[in-house]
């Protein structure tokens, strides 16, 4: 386990190593892994390696029942992204390979879930006022996307523990049992230390993850006189198990406001010519980013009905320059409504129905200006 230290920057004293914190159980008690994660999901959803689009968490469901057993924690975001979490303590007897195989069973069981069954289960659970049921009633497109993600197995599967020993062979063997599903497994180590009697410090670290491997079909045709013909074919992107990625034109067709479409087109042209020559398309929108600190960071995300602004949490996650981020916020303050309601309120998504074309352009221009400054560092 990686040690944690407490260091007072205003003092000349040496750093003090903190005492390791021991989780009580994997399950339901107050010191369990499940309790820690379900109460503080940002520890997990902010991990850059997961490449989650920044959005609010819509649902956290502990002990979600499936035909193959209960999923420890099920998380669903406002963008219909699905995170399945399994907890494991080193003191328990199951090997990493066994736990991975168990997680795959849950993945396969959950991918067979019907929307009616899913809604019935969450209706029985006491959730916050912004329940998934209320959201689905308001947004048929969200329900359709969530249904597609469930059926195609578009999940991030996290195995969390106090100490994780990667067992890549076991992971690969397990994944081969569900080749039609498009999920990724992450092994996450949750190092923890006591800070004082009531507080702990947690340092999550991804120690291994699976890679998506594109499979091809080899066809061998035996011809006359002993000759043969070999062809290779990559399965269609529309097949089950592939993420349903929009084309640029499909995305634009989903934007009903013509002025907004024109602003987006203009933004894209400027971004490609000045910042980066790629725009990453997703299931409901696109992400405009650039390379910074040896990795690509998303600066502007636009969906079919809303636009995202950069939060302080996102700035910290991607280590964006704080001074430039404050200048970005100042650009947004040119719209008092956006600044007061969204920036100061730490809200991420701004709905198209809440702004006019001028405000929408201001938001995109602020991110474009922010990206220019980062690129010039």
C-alpha cells in the first residue's frame, strides 16, 4: 500500500507518516467500502482514466439485484453512462480472478435487464428528489440511450479494494466469456490513511484496466486445384457490443435551434484550425480538447440539448492552469446569469432552453479563448 503523509507547508518540521486506515467490511456497515464510495462517488467518477463526460450523478444504487446476485454499487450519470462497482478487501479469501469473474456475471445479467424491470427496481428504492424515474419521464431520448447502453453492455466496471493484485490472465479469460458486450474493467486500489479521529485521506489509483480489442472475422474459401482465398472483415460498428457514436451530421440534425447549429459549426471550424485538428464524437454530443501534460484534456463538451462549462473539480482533475481557469471564469462573467446561476453555483450543464444564441456563443468563445492560452504555454 502506498503510504500517505501529512505535511504542514508553513512549518519546517518533517513530514509525518499517517497511520493506515482499515475498512471494516466490504458491505453495509459505516466503515465499509460500499458506504465510503456510495457517500463519496466523486473519488471514483473523477478518475481521468475512466474518461467520463463531466455530468451530474443521477443514481447511486447499493446492492442492485440481478439474476446472478447483487451489484455492490450501480452508478448512472445524467449522460446515461453506467458504472458498476464491486468492492473487495485483501483480507477476504476471494482472488482477484474470482472477483473479476463474478463482476462479469453481473455485467451479463445487467445487460439482459429490461427497462420495465429496471424501473420497477429503482421505484422501490428510496432515492433523492431528482430520481431517475422523474428524469426518464421528461426525456425520452435519455431513456432510449440508457436502454441502448444497457443492452450493448456499455459499462465501466470497477473492482475496488484496499489492495489490488492485477491478474491480467484471469481478466482476459473472463472477458472472452462476453465478447458481445462493450465494457471495460478497471482495478482500483483505494489507499487510505487516518488524518484524525473523524477524517481519513483516500488516494484512489487505477492499477490495471482492460483494453478494447477490435476483432475481425477471417474467411478462408477453398478454390479448385488446391488454391484458396483469404478475406478479413471487421464487424460492423452498428453490431451489438459497439458504442453508438454519432457522426457530425447526425449530431447537427439533433439540434433544433438553427442559430445554435450555426454557432456550433463556426466553433468547430475555429477549433480545428487554431487548437486541435480533431473533435471527438460521442453518443449524444462531442468533446473538443487538446494535448496538455502528456494527455488529452476535454475543454468544451456540447450535447444535443445543453452545453457544459468547466468546473473547479474538472480543472483539478486535469491539472489545468489555475490562473488561466480564473480568466476563463471572468470571460463567463460577461453573462451575469451564467456566472451567478451556473459558475458560482458549481453547476456543469447549461440547457439550451435557458440561454439565447448570444449567451451560447459567449460560452463557446470562453472555452476557445481558454484553449488558445493553454496551447501557448
